C-alpha cells in the first residue's frame, strides 16, 4: 500500500523552497544569491529555521522511496527509471534553465547588457566558484538532481553487498535513542565530498538511513510512540538555534546536524501519524512537484530582478517575489505539459 505521507512531506518541502529562496535575496550569512538586496537578520533567521532539515528530508525520502521501488523493479529497470527521471531533466535544465539565473545575476551585479545567446556561450566557457553569481558555470539548484542521480546509482552496489532483508533484523532492534544518535555519523559524513557546503557524503548517508532504517515499519512505529519526545526536542533545539543565530550569528555544524536529524525524525513520525492519506493536494502535487522544483528558481530569480527594481518596500517585494514566482511556475508547468518534448526535460509525469 502506498505511503501517502512520503508524498505529502516531499510536496510540502518543494513548496517551502519558494519562501526560502525569496528570503535568500536578503541573507546575511555570506552565501550570496543571484539577486541580493543587502542583509536582513530576521529573514536570514527564517532561513535558519528550516535550513537544517528541508533538503536532508528530501534525501531521506528518496532513500525510503528507493527501497519500495526496488521491491517492484529490477536493478536494471531502476537504473533506466533513474536515468529518465534525473539525468534528462538535469541536462535539459542545465542547458535551458540555469543560464537564465546567471544571466540575471550578471545583469544585477555587473550591469551586463548582452542577450541570452551571448551569455549562454559565456556560461559554458567560464568556471569560477560554481555559485553562478558572477555569471559563470554552475549547476544551480540542480545540484540536488545531480547528487541524487549519483547516490541512486552508487547505492546499488551497497544494496548488493548488504541487502535490506539482511539488515532489517538488526535495524529493528535499535532503540529510539540509538536512532536519534545517528546524527553523529551523518554529521561526520558531511566532510566527505563537500563542495562549497553541499556534501555528497552526508546526503549519501541520509539516503542510506532512509533506505535501511526509516523505511522499516517497526522503526516508524517506535518513532510514532516517541513523537512527543521528538517534537519537544525539535522545538527546544530549534528555538535555541534561532536565538544563537539571531543574537550571535552562531550556526555550528554539530548542533545544526543534530537539529536537522531530530527534525527529520519528527516530521516523518508526524507525517505518518497525521498526514498518511491521499488528498487533492497529494494528487495534484505528486505530478507537479518535481517540474515545479526544476522550474521554480529560474523563474524566481528573473522575477526578483524586476521586482526589486520596480517595487519599494520590503514586505511588498517579498510578497511579489514569493507569490508571483509560485503562480508563474505553476502556470509554466501547465503550459509545458502540453509540449511533449519539453515536458520530458522538466520531468512531467502524467501517470
């Protein structure tokens, strides 16, 4: 039976990217963005509220989904499906979407007046720090798609060496505190394959945790029974993190990884307990969320360029960028659905 809470959590996280990437325009932690309007501590603290867990949750959910997918597909079928769903949209997005983000970054920071074709050539012939904020090459937000593709394929070797069935009887004996303590190896993996804060090692560890541990029904029952404990730890830990960041700009790796992992466990338990049902939201966004992810940041950056030039007032700018980019992205998704070749590039799935 399909576990609808997995879909509902994934869809909710995708939608959360609109306010997060809107707030990034005013971030004060030095990471930059394609359009940047100066530092705002309150909006940056808002990003800190969700940043420890919202992308880790996606990798955990991907690992859980992989376990169920491999129950129905052969490894060859799984590889073909991953290639179709991840590789094609990654290449298509790198060619057609990400260059627009870096084009408008050049316009904003360097008053670049050239067109997209001239910039497209520049994009693929200049490499600097991979952020793209100077117009040079970057995977942009498609780093997630690339990481997930690499992790999905490499993990098959791990699954062959240690099948789920052999690990299950050991996993099922894990006490709740041991599950919570998994943040330590996940945190240590952060330093393996780290590219400017994007860690292939950590994301691989999260994917494996989803596959072997959090897809296990007995483990999920334990988390549900301990939901009050995890919720309390999540709220208290997040409050401490918010205060430390807002007052002292503290964002330490160990504490962030602890809060991130506790948050993931809490959200999974709450999702299974309260949101494990199919709704109209589920039906719509199961098809729309992936194309929306691929499209959203390019549309948001282009819109933000014009909004900050034409609109005064912080609140008005935030609302226009966040809500406007969401509506434009949904509209673009519905238009693209009508074009067979293009819809494959952005991962539209009508099944």
